[in-house]
């Protein structure tokens, strides 16, 4: 089974190739960026920086919404 692409075969195949390369490059970029961000986060945590979500609220302030929902408050 073969598909007759006619006079536009070069354009059609070229478009598919470019599209595949662009999508592959974007996937690689996301993977590499994730690794770099994970490495940077690990370095920050080793230096003592903590995530905001891990901080305790100062005395007398409202609990985060998630905590209120868990306790039923």
C-alpha cells in the first residue's frame, strides 16, 4: 500500500519531519529543564531553604485552608 502524494510530496514529507523534530525538541527541553529545576531545588534545600508550604503559621494566625478542611473547622 503506497500513498500518492503527487507533486507536493517533498513539501508534505518535509512538514511532517519538521513537526516531529520540533515536538521532539520541546519534549527534550521540558525533560532537561525539569532535571535542572530539581537539581536547583535540591541545592537550595541543602543550604537550608524550605518550601513555603512546609512553614508553620505564626501563632494567632488562621490555619491554611487544607488544615481547616481536614479538621472540619
